[in-house]
C-alpha cells in the first residue's frame, strides 16, 4: 500500500455499479510502478446524480476520470470539449482537466484496434461482421474504420435499434459504410465472406457463460483464415472463442482491449511511458486467481 499523504493526487472511474471494475487494479499497479504519488479509485454514481458528481469531482481537483456503463453517453453533456473520435463514436470513456472544465475522449477504439494491429491483414479488403449494436459496437466500427475497412455489417436483434445505429452513423463524416442485418435471419452469407467476426454482446459472459452468440454450425461457415474477436474478458475463453479455436481460427479475447484502453487513458493523464506489461500481468494474475 503506497503512503497516502496530503499531496497524493487522485484519478478514478465512475459507473453504476462499478465495484466489479478491474481498472483500479490495473491503474494502481501502473501508477506504483511509475513511482507516481497518485491513487486511482472507483466512484459508484447513480445516473440521476451524474451532473452534480461531475461538477463535484471537478471541484475536488481530481486529475482525471474513466467513465463506464451507464454514463458513457450522458456524460458528454457535461464536457467543454470532445475529441473527434469521441464525437464519431458518440461515447466517452476518459476525461481530463481543461482550463475551465472536463474534456473527453474515447480510448476504447484504440484498445479494440491494438491486438488487431499485430495481425498481418489487408484491412482494405475486409468487411467485418459485428454482433450487437450498443456502445461497444460503435467503438468497434470506428476502430474498423481507422484500420481501413471499407464496410462493416452490424448484426442486431431489434430492427429499430439497428436502423437508429445506421442513421446516426450516416449523420457523421465516415469513410466506412455500415450495413445492418437482423439477427434472426441466417448469418451464413455474411459469415462465409468475412475475415473478422466481433462479438460486442454480453452473450457468453456471467450467467450467460454457457451460451455463444453463434451456433457451432455457423462458425464453420467462416473462412479458415478468419479472426474471431470477443470483447468479453471473463470467462477466458468464452464459448464463442472455444468454438472458433476448435475450428482452427485465430481468436482474440477482450483482455488486451481492456488493458490498452486503460493504458491510453493513463497516458492522457500522466503523459509518460506506460508500463503496459505490468498492467497486463496484474490483470491476468487477478483474473486467474479469482477463477474468472
Ligand atoms: P450495450 O451498450 O448494452 O450493448 C449490448 C448489445 O448487445 C446491444 O446491442 C444488445 O441488443 C445486444 N444484446 C444483449 N443481449 C443480447 C442477446 N441475448 N441477443 C442479441 N443481442 C443481445 O453494452 P456495451 O457497452 O456495448 O458492451 C457490450 C459488451 O462489450 C459487454 O460484454 C462488455 O463487457 C464488453 N466490452 C468490453 C470492453 C473491453 O475493454 N474488453 C470494452 C467495452 C465493452 P439490444 O440493443 O437489442 O438490447
């Protein structure tokens, strides 16, 4: 436990609930390794209290904040500046102090892309299939755009939410085209042609750990060189990734995205080289010791 003094500075994460957040573990390990007199804590903030909490945290002098569910979109109303990527995604996960108020960005996009950058692919020929149309799906599509994919197929269960996703996407200045597809139709045609399948739904997590968003038969439709990327990081691997591994496909779980979005946020706050291996070790050790 580092010595907390009157000079110790504060960083934190707000969400509701937030006690499950793994960010304090990763961020405090990195802060200690860097020898910084900064402590990172979690604040449970109920949605109706968000404006006063954001203002109060500003007055308290806290140096920066991560934002998690359910505040990633609503917090945007409380900021004086948004980066282009946060505007594109329509969600914010990192705040830092500007001269007169909080500024915000979205590091989930960078985190999502980080493990894909190690894959030697011609992204300009790849049309990813994204399962789910929530907040993470928006970051994923923005990441695919940055990689250079020309188009993405977004698969959802609600035609209304899918249409809204597409409409909002088309309102922005985007290079990537979004096609939407209803979940209950066969995914065979899109799966057989994609080199990247991304799960952004919670199917496979927590009480849904015995479920996969895709049937084993459908996994077999994917080309043998396809990547299957599940944003879920507990359990590791998810049933979807086990199915993909059984079929010999490349798999990526959500841990690296979690680490890299956190490292990008920490860099935004402290402007120093971030000890990413330490964040990775402490996170993987915690997950394995806690049976997740
Ligand atoms: P969200 O905004 O609530 O979106 C979840 C999406 O999943 C929605 O489109 C929802 O559909 C869909 N969905 C939920 N249950 C479904 C079901 N049974 N069948 C079909 N679709 C279903 O949540 P989010 O913020 O995007 O997060 C989604 C997942 O990504 C979570 O598991 C989260 O842990 C993970 N994530 C990981 C990282 C990381 O760093 N690794 C970062 C962010 C998120 P409806 O809209 O129709 O309800």
